[in-house]
C-alpha cells in the first residue's frame, strides 16, 4: 500500500536518458475503462504521439482493460515522471471529452518504473508485456487483441511489408495482419524473435 509520503522516494531517483524503462500505471480504482476499445485507442494514440515527436523510443506496450505497460527508451531531457504526467493529462482530457464528463479521474496517482539493466531483459520484458492479454484470458491469439504494439512487428510482417502507422491502438492491425495470413500465428512468431 502506498503511504502518503511515498512520492518523496522519487526525489532521490536519477532518471537517465537513453535508458530503457518499463512503466506501468492503472486506471482510477482499477476501473476497466479501456474495455471500451475506443478509449483504449486514445491511450495507444497518445503513446504513438510521444514516440512520433521524439519524447521516447517506444519499444512495446499493451493497454489492458484497467492498466497499461509501456517499455520505452527515454530521450534526453525526458524523465519517467514527465512522460507519465504528459500521457495521463492528455489522455484524461481526451477521455473526458469523449465521455462528455468533466474532471472524471481516469488514472490512479503515481506509476511504477523499472530501469532495465541488461539487453536480454528488453526482449524478455517486451514478450511479457505483449502476452498480457493472453495470460489474462482476454483472447486466444495475440493478433485478436488490438491494443498492443512492439518494435519487432516489422520483422514479423517481413522487411518489405509496410506496417500501417494506424496500427497503433487500432483494430486495423488485425485486419492488416489477417490480410497477410499471419494473424493466427502472430503469437508463435513473436515468441521466436
């Protein structure tokens, strides 16, 4: 359980740019808010925005019904706290707008961060992240779950394949993969990378 002063522990942490972090946060009171795929897409698009504009190099993410995991490499000048504040505030505004609510809490306060120390940890952690929907029993095949992405998708799809940028948090991903005849085999392919 978090104590009222636990935020002060972060005062003594040092965030390093170019370091890879696993960031995890939960919806307010663990409400399964992102079971609504459209609201989950808001979060996924915000992560894409942070990647596209150079705040982070996004390695892998999954948006689960009541939490998210995001594996990122921080850009210079960006801290995990600054990144998560930006993500949470942007998504809260958009979700409140879509739900026609004002001031509704979307996220729990705080987040967890874990700095990866070894290269082997990156792939293992990415696998663990994207397999979350399978372990939770939300889907039978990874390609059926629309709210995840990983850096290695281009490798899975093939070097000459053009992976649509709309794939981030979009059900187009499964439609695109189904058209490539690899949707049902995506879990096995990802496990071999």
